């Protein structure tokens, strides 16, 4: 479909297509077309796979579950294939900026300021600012946002810092109490492609259940990672300034563990106030002061739970047995990512509340 009008749907018969979705980030994909087949070659044209101008959409039961900008098509003449990389909407945020003026004079413009808002509402604001420029038909993004929510948070974005939307979102999501964000592609009632902005705690319930110990279970490829390599039980965060005027905050969490002291010093150059720096430092500590648990397994695309049933952030109950570092029986997880190919879906889960 067109990345300017978000319509002009053209069905393309892919030989292989991989992709996925994740909270707080995009998942790359790859599509391959067998253009040695004359019927495929007829529809896979310079127009239908034009880089950046076209978006490839993958759907199950007519429910859109993945949409990615087409990048870098490669025609392998000997193999008779055309292969292209795909990038989700998150990708373009690296090339959009939180600016009042998108161009000359941005360094002199009044800063963009938010106060008395929730972090999710500020995230909504920075995405909108990244799309608020001329020509609108090139900058506009079809995202459906929820209403603003009041809160205790504030942010200021100076034009001379040229902060990207991607960096602004990363800071907001990783702040203490920051939201998990899902940009969910869907087909609008008018037939256009759009994305729904969803943020915790409104990510949806839709619980799913798998008994991996049952005879005939469709689950396979189970892995459980209990990772200590990323542990830091003391985080020192630095903000703006230099020398003795450098802004510094720290947080530690060593009580009740047997781990050695593992310090990490992280620079947050865009933060110039003690409060936001302290919140960011605490948030980084909260996700790194213990080994992380992640459960992964595969299910068939045509199994009882299909791709169209999956909701990021949704609850998953899983029964396991004989998995090291994981007690036998039922445990509750939340879905943080899934990837797919033609035959299987790979699910990635973290403990509920983790």
C-alpha cells in the first residue's frame, strides 16, 4: 500500500515473509517473492515494491498484525527472487524530531513544554510534534491516539538540541513509572491502514493459556533464559553539565541478594533537572538489579492460538515441567514480543509485573 495515502491495497503473493511485533520497539522483517513465476512477476513491479513509498502489510483472517516500510529490494536474477527488508513505524521515529520549527530557525524557536501530564500523554505529544511539519502529506502519520491523561510529569524539549522522536520516547519509556507502548497496525473502517497507540495500563487483557506438559501440545522449542550478564545493582546517572558542575544521581539495591557490587555509570545528556535524572536512574536500576527471566516457545501459525489472537502486553498462563530455574506447574507471564514466518510464531514472555 502507499505510505502517503495509506490505501491503494495491492495483494502480493510472497514466497516467504518474516516479521513481528514488540512492546516499545519495532521488529524488522523480510519478504521474498518468487518472480520466476510469471504470475508473481506480473504484480511485483517497480511500483508495488518501491522503497519507502510502499508499506507491506501481513494479515491473518483479514486482521492486520504487521506493517513495515519496504526497504532495499534486491533482485537475485539467478535465483529468480526479489527480497526486501521491512521496518515498522517505530523505524521512522529515528528520522523525526521534537521541534516547533522543522528547519532553519529551530534553534531560536520557543521550546516545546509539557506539564501536568502523564508520561504516556507526553509520548503522544512528541510523536505528534514529529509529524507536525510541512508538507503535511509527507510528515503525517495515521495514528489513532487516546485522549490526554493528566499526571505529575513534565518535559521540555529545546529546539537547539534536535532530539529525535525515538530518543524522546526511549527516555519516557525508561523513566521510573514510564509506560510500555504498543503501536498496533489495523485497518480502519474506511479501509485505510492506521496504527492504534496503546500504552500501559491499557494494553488489554485477552488471556491465553498453554499446557506444555500435555500430550499432543502444539508448543515446541521451549527455552528459558535466566540472565545475570546484564545485572547492575548500583546505577550512577549523569545529566547535563561538566566537571564539578556535572549533575549526578545514583541508586542501589544490594539488600537481600548475594551478588557482588556491580556498578554502571550511564550518561543522560538531555536531562538537566535532578528530579527526572533521579527517576531515570531508579528506573534503570529497577530493570537491572536482578537476573532477568524470559520464557520463549514456538507455536504453529494454524494452531488453536493464531497470530490474530495475540495482544502485546496480554496475560499468558503457561504450565511447564523440568525447566531449569523455573518451578514446575503454572506460571503467569506477559507477552512482550512475537515473531513469525510462514509456518510458526515465536513468543517471548516476561514474568507478569516484571
